[in-house]
């Protein structure tokens, strides 16, 4: 049974990142009209804006996250150390997602948002005997439907509520072969499953502001599991708080800086399958899935001119973790990237 461990909390290196973001915007030297590329939040923020009655927006995002190196609490740990306690350790993981979205406002003050993800996961491992192997899974993830309700708007400031529901369309029965099962596929551990297997409530609150070429905002979101899935467990609840500031240098170019705090709790219950053994690899232990992380991300936003598909917005955002703590041992996050396009009509 895993015991609770306490580690000294290191100072957060990005403590003043929000102040830096604001200073970055104020330092820009060229003004541009509002409603340009910075009219929306950075591309990594979901459900950041609403529409007027009859408006439609379609979007596509490609998201990728790289994980390499191991961490326990807030300190790095070697593979050899993990292999003293487990026969197998993860060594690297790549997470990819293609996200197709659509937004439609049937009436003023209400915008509906549909998000459909396609997830690709790949994790490298090493055994105590030195054997290396890779497991893979991919498929349509959990589809979500969210209502964005305008609450207040005045003089360049706006607040809306995010009220969503995620449906268990993603697989939680992904299988692959390992050196321990060379002749048949076995159930993969929690981080290699595509979905949660549960209906999840997605509450949130978003604030946006702008003044001439400067724009800023903040958002708080949650992911609350409403039931236990058919495999006998539920993923831990997840929470996110983010804030950003941006500046439009011209009607076609804007920049942004954002900080994001994310947190997820441990899995409740346990996978029923006998193939998912928490004594073999730490990723199979439901008590080792919680994490806390602070990310700092920079973005570029492009708005095509009217003669070139006017209204299409392209954006890219990349970031690094400034602080992270895991109920490990587990794979630490190294970097994240989002590239996308949005078109409203």
C-alpha cells in the first residue's frame, strides 16, 4: 500500500508570470484596432468567447505534449531508482490530439460549443532486465458539449459561464502487447486509455477584457466525474486556472503570454482487469495519478486579410512547465504545443 510522502515545496519560478505578461503587452510599440487576431484568447484556451445570434465558428487544433524523465513529488528520480521498486518503468510518452470544434449561437447571450477529439498515445518503457518496448493506442476521445452563457458585459469587459458535459465516447479498454504478454494483447494502464469512461461535468467561468490593441483575460475550469465507469473506477477530478495578456501589432499579427495552473486528483477505485497490476509498473497504480503543474506559454496569432480567406485566424502557442509535482514516480512534462485555425461566419 502506498504511503503518503511529503517533500519540501520549491519556490515557484514563475511566481510573477502574470505581471510579466502584462508588462510584455504594454511594452509593445505599435497599436492596432481591437477585433484583430487578439479578439480571441490564445489558441490553447477552450471556450474563451461567445457569439451573437446566428453566428457560427468552426475550428481545428493540433495539440502535442512531450513527457521525458521521471519525477516523484517535486524532485527528479532516475530510472534505476524506479526499477528497484518496479519490474517496469515508463521512460517517455508522446501525447497527440486532433480537436475539431464548432460553435453556434441560437440566440443572443447563449453559444453552444461542440468539441470532438482524436487522441494518439505512445509510451516507451524499460524493464529491470534491460528490455525496451513501446505501447500505443489511438481513437476518438470523449466528445463534449458546452453552453457558454453571457453574464455581464460593459466597456470592454465581459464575463460568461461555461457549463458543459463530456460523454464517455473514448475507449477505456485499449490493449497492446508487452514483454510480459508476448503472445496476446493486455489491457493498458490508465494514462494509455483514450477516454474517462464516465459522464463528466465541465463547469467554468471566463473573463475577457480589451483596450485598443491590448487584450487580457482569465478562466477557471473544472472536470468533475459524475459516475464510476464500467471498468470499476473513475478518473480523478481535474481543475485549471489560466490568465493571459496579448497585444495586436497589426490587424494581421498579435502576440500573447499566458500562465496556467492545472491539477488532477488520483483515480478512485481500481481497474477490474487482472492485467493492470500496480506492482508491475507505476502507471498502473491508481494512487499515483495525481499531479500539480504550472505552465508558462507564449503565442502568435495571425488574421488573414479579406482578399485571402478573410476571417480565418491561425494561431500557435508553445510552453514549458515552471513547476510540477507528481504523486509518482511518474513521467514529468517537458513541453506542450498547440497549433490551430478558426473561421467564423
